[in-house]
C-alpha cells in the first residue's frame, strides 16, 4: 500500500505579488507584536508608502479579513482531506491517524499565527465581516477529528464511555493552541502536537486513578478549601471608591471587551466623574493590571494550597485542574479580559495576572517528582515542553465547561490528562 501523503495542505500563495508580500509582512508583524500593529508599521516593513498600501487594501481590517480567510481555508482543506481518507483502505493504527490529523491542525495554526490570535482572542470590532469570521468554528477539522475518533472507537481503541464530540472539540482546540507561543514556545509544532496527543490518549498516570480516590485526596480538600474562600467575594462596598471602580471595570471589560471600553464608560457605569476614576485608579492599563492581579492571586492561592498538601503527584495534578475549572467558572469576566488583553499583545508577552513563569517552574518541579517516583509515565522531548503542555490541558475550553458543567468538566480533564481517552495496551 502506498504511504499516505501528509495532511498539510495550504493555500497556494504567489510570493511574487505585492499583495501577497504585504499579507506576509502583516502576518509576521502581528504574530510578533500583536494587533496594535499599525498600517504605517506594515507599510514600513513592506518597504512601501502607506498610500501605496491602500492600492491593495482599503484598511487594516481588510488585511485582517484576508489573513483569517486564508487560515480558515487551509483548515477546511485539512478537514476535507482527512474526511476523504476515512473512506480509503488504511491499515495504520487509530492513534497514528489521530496524531496525523492533530499535527496537521497544529502546523496550520503555527503557520497562521496572526489569524490564530484574532480567532482565539477576538473582541468587539466595528467591522461586521471581521467579527463574523473570527467567530466561525473550524467545523471541517472538528468533523474530521470526530469521524477519526469514531473509527478509533469501532476498532476498540477509544474507551466506550468517552463523549466523542467533546473529545474532538477538545483535541482540535488544543492543537490550534500549539500555534500560540505560550504553549509551543520555540519547539516544532509536530513535536508539541504529538506530545499533547499522547497525553490526551494515554494519560500521564502510570496507574489510572479512580474518581473516588481522587475525590478523597488531601490535595482535593486543599483545593476545595481555597475555592470556598472565593464565595466571600461579594459586591464592592459603594463607599470604597477604589473597590467600586474595580468591580464596575471588571464587568464593563468582560461585557464590552477591553479594547473598546473607555475610562468614560467605566466612570458612567460607576456613577462617578471621569476625573475621579483617574485619581482613584489611574489609567485603563492600571485598571487592567489591578483586576488581573487580584485574579492571579486567587489562582495562586489554590496552587499553593494544593502543592503544600500531603498528596501524591497525580492527586495534586487533579486538584490543580479543579482549581482551574472553578476559576474559569467563577471569574469568567477576568478570563475574557485576559483574552482581550492577549488579543492586543503577542501571546508570549508576560501574562498580566497569572504569573505564567512561576506556574511553569512549579509544574516542572511537580512533574519531575512524579517521573522520579514512577507515578508519571511518559517520554517527553523535554521537561519544559511537558510542563507547558500539561498547564495548557488543565485549562478546559470555556465552551466545554459551559456545556457540561464543572463536575463533568473535571471528569473530562481526568480522562484526557491523567487516565487517557484510549484503552491502554492497544
């Protein structure tokens, strides 16, 4: 049988055209510097005058629309090619087919970094076409992944109790995140995608833990204790102007998006003068930093409590996932604010509230301990790559959380991080 051709299909760019050069320049600048990149900067980098740029694109939004269209066209071709192959004879193991499709999605995401930022971190925009495009789901690759997983279940590879549509959505979103520097850093997309698929399919735990055992762990109790303190978060005291402004700003940022919300909007919603808000809090960036610092401290308290508990490494990993599930459920405004901030800034910019570098060090230490003790069984290219992947997988996509609820979301994380979605030994 002839070897299957790789799934990495892409749009045929004509590198000799000025239009393509402008698009490539814009994509490179936005991927590295964020969406605040101006038309002037794009023109300068392309070596043309801004007036000449307008001969090809009428606005910055027109460039963004074209970048997203090319990205979505590539994803669609990957999905259609994968679905067409499902009807062809193919003796390869189910795991190899899942990894191949996942790697193709990850490679596409890395190639289209600028469009990926817009799709992941979309926010309010005056351009209706751009807004529509950024909200379109990658249906072709999700359907291809779902059909690939179904074939895997028919062969006895995927566990019968795993919800396949949820798993397909989870894998596709995870593979797309490989295109962001937060997870991939400088590693090749294929390498990261393969490791992520191995974690999702095989799990990290050498001995798959039961739900009952994980629920009884001291780490889980420590996580619950910290989460219980979050219930004390009430409405801000209207007599405390700083707390009141922060509460209002959090709501406005979450509702309208960080980019379009102004200090004047916040002042009006808070019933205060614009000058008062500036005196109490300062600039909009300072407001954001203050809100995200509070959010980061809550998550940090959960991590500290769990890591200090007298528990196994697997139990601690599980409890950290429960902290994240509850943080996303309770502080969705902060989560959306964070995404809006990341939409303006490149993904490898230091997080304004979550202190990613600290969490990465903690995760590396925890995983290293688990590997030494034999609790964790996985062959990763590096401990840093493994830690980045596990941190990413512990934050379940918000749409899945809203669809299934907190408890079911935790079960899904357990099945895709600790136990694995595949039948072991196959």
